[in-house]
C-alpha cells in the first residue's frame, strides 16, 4: 500500500531520461557525458502535477559528479485549477530559497519551451527525507503512525515553525504574485475562488457553492493580516528528516499575496480531518498539537493575530470542496453528496 503512485499523468521514463540528459548538457557548459538514472514517480503524493525524481550524473574537470533532481511538468489536460501559476510557482520557490528562512528545494532551471516534454517544466534539487503521505493516509499506517508521541510532538512543532516562517517573509519583490487585476490580500483569494466556483459551474450547476459564497460574504472578517499564501499548507506537503525536522516545504502551485490566515486555516482543517478529532482514519495521533496549541504557537512565531480564524477555516473548506469537485470531474468520480456538502459548507 505504501508505494501507491498517484501521478495525474505518466510517460515512458526511458525516453524522458534521454531527453533530460540532452537538455541538461546544454545548460551545464562545463559538464561532459551527462546521463540520467533512477527515474521514478513519487509514492503516495502529488495529484496535480506530473513530478519525476531522478539522479543527474556528469563529468567535470575529470571528476564524476552527481545531483539528485526533480522535474515538475506543467499540467496539460489534467488541470485542477483555473489559474495558470506555473511560472509563479517557480519564481516564489526561487525567492524563498534565496531568502533561506523557509526551507524549500532550490530551483535550478526553468524551460518555457513545450517542445521537449510537451509542456513547460522546471528542474529543482532533490531533497532527501520522509513525507506523511495521503495515500495511504499517514494517520492509518506508515512511519508517522509508528512514531512515538514525543517524536510526533517534535514534528508538529517544527511544522508549525515553518508554517509561521512563511508569514515572516517580507513581501517586497513578490509583486508577481498579485491577482489578474492587481488584487492583493483577502480580495485576491476571494476573487480566485469565486472564479473557481464559476468555472466548475460551466460543467454543471452547483447552487450550493453560490449559497456558500453568499454566507461567507455576509460574515466578512475584520482581521485581514497581509502575508504570503503557500496554498496547500499541510504536513503532507512537508518533508522531514530522521530527527523529525523539516527538510522541505513543497507544492507551491497556488501561491498568492492573499494574507496570512489562509494557510493557518488550511493547516488546521487538514490536521483535524487527517489526524485530529474529526479524523476518519482512526484515533487521533497522540503528540500532535491541538488546534488551540497550533494557533497559539503560530501567533507567537508569526507575530500576527489569528482572530477570525473560524471564517478562514470555513473558507478553506469551500476551497477544498471546489478542488474536490474538480478532481472528481477529471477522474469521472462521483461528487460528494449534497447533504454532506451542505453540512461542510454550513448552508441549506
């Protein structure tokens, strides 16, 4: 079960190795005899981008060298989100890697020409560690389930530290993340997901989404601290070493300048459903911080107030519902039943 591949699209890895070797050789003028080995799709994670791990080898100045790499390819037909933020994903990771406070894999090269792999792609360094995967759920089986409560406590604290570190990043130089009409702050995230809801309804009418938006609009939060949005903030998008410290914060495919509380809300909702009181995967994981502990630690480390977090959590559930509906459309899977959706969105 632990080696389930969930990549949205796959290809012949032998052909990919040859194409990448030629491409890398052109980008490393001092390299000789470039070759690629150990190509593999990640196990148990990654449902929107085709992502392939590999080892790059070459000779330089008479010595053999090696670099673990990851190639991330822009989605083609399997597009989960209406907004194309592939270039922004690369740029935000590059900026964060240069800043150093948020631990991300260092982007190495970007290729905008789709001729080689069918779509633009970028290559980044490969980090080594363990990820609490969603398939199978980490709360049901795997290394985190088998860890001690004390080890889980270390992991939780380190994860929240990185979550808060995102909110300490100065926003100077991130103007490229503004919305289509220059939106920033809550207005940007609100615009993104109201457009997402309209996009979904081109396939089928979903009045429940309109009702949920109306409800949220009527409860508009007063607390709107500025901040960078990671977009999919959860421990399942973090890699950890043997000491349960964070090696990398991953999957920056929907970044924005939408504000500090979106990621905290998303993190809390996911934590609750995956390993907390609302988990459907068994008893809560002892040692993982409660919602109250997570919020208190985040406020202390980020230096921002989490007032009105409940609104942002409801908005996060709306975002998750939109994403789930879209994934269902792509996979031909049945949508969540209306009663469950209404309860989740607090409408009806």
